């Protein structure tokens, strides 16, 4: 049986600020570019060479909102997702297509920077991580009891 996975991880710098848009039905989407640098030593000249590849990344729903609120041009990120090809026809009748990375997750790279994480409480299908509402935290800010982890759909660490 063939394994038909389509998964990609890129590490690079944003080439532009994320651009937020909304579909006609109100679903949020953010797009941005990322430059990925590759360096190697040329075995013949013993000189370092570098090549840069550019990718467009598309984020949806809660991830899109978090990306737009957190990232800006120049930020080094780690993004995972899948490659997706999209085709359309221009008003002049020319056929166009593009291959983009549709992100499942995006995070700041901590190789050369630090980051401060702020959890955003959301509920409903647009919560950026699943379709189940998250259980409310008890008063006093303590974590939910261990037997409530089934509400999250996962086991504790």
C-alpha cells in the first residue's frame, strides 16, 4: 500500500506582513511569503554558496488570526502544512496556477530569538485547533483535574 502523504516543513523569514482577508461566508484567511535560505560549501572552490527559495503560505481560521496578530515581515518562522496547487483564469482568459503551502501550524523560530506565548481562549468550529469547545478553567487559574483531559480529546503528558 502506497503512503500518499503530502507534508512539508519550512523554516525561513517572512518576506511581507501577513495579509488578512475574509471569505464571503466570513472565514478568516491570512497569506504571507517566506524566504528559505540554503547554504553549502562548494567542494571545488571551497567557498560558501547560498540559494534562496520563496514560498507563499496560506493560513485559515484561528491560525490565520493568530499569525496576523503575532508575525511581521522579517520574523523567522517554522511552518508545517501541505502543498496545494490552485488554478484560475484571468479576466483576459489566461490560465494561471500556483503551488502554495496550506499551513497546519506556524510558530516563531527560537534559534535566534525569544518569544512570549499568550493562550487565546476560543470555542466553536473556528477555534484554530479543532471543533470542540475547550472546557472552562476553574476559578483561581488552576489546571483542570486529570480526569477532565478526555474533554480535550487527548491524554495528559
